[in-house]
């Protein structure tokens, strides 16, 4: 492999790691919004806060789907497939929280979002 190819591969790995980190940070922020709603479940403005938190989460999960569809994530195919499955599952959880809001349903979405954020951070460290 010539030096230019090696440099190109290194730059792609750095960019992929930075993209993963940004995704992890966004997922952590989205889960924090959900946790705040969950902590203050009986607050009078819960409906508005829940709608905002769910929309923020939906946007992130759809951004993940878009990045996968455009081939913007340089992750192994198996990881990309699992990420797509998770994103579709998360979308279903978001719809469930909108249709039948409950603290428990929100908790499962929080867990999923935080778990993926943690995994992405681990992936970046390994990159």
C-alpha cells in the first residue's frame, strides 16, 4: 500500500470516529431530555416536554437511518445492519410513547438510546 492510500485510510477512520462521537453525544442529549420528562412525569407541562423530547429522538434516529442509506457511516456491514434494526425499533418505541404515554414506555426508549450512545463511544475508542 502506498503512503497516500495509508493517509487516506487514516483520515477516513478519524472522520468516522468523529462522526460516531457526534452521534453518541446527540443520543446522550436526547436520552437526557427523555429522562427529564420521566423524572417530572406529573409536571403540568409534561405533554409539551414529552412531545419535544420524542421529536428530538425521532430526528436523531432518522438521521442515523439517513446516514446508513447514504453510506455515510464507515462501519462494518453487520454493525450497519444492527444499527438499522435498532433505529426502526426505536422509531416504533417513539410511536408507542406518543400513542400511549407512560413512564415505563419512556424508560425503555431511554435505555435503548443510552445503550447505543455507550456502544458508539466504545466503537470510537476502538477505532
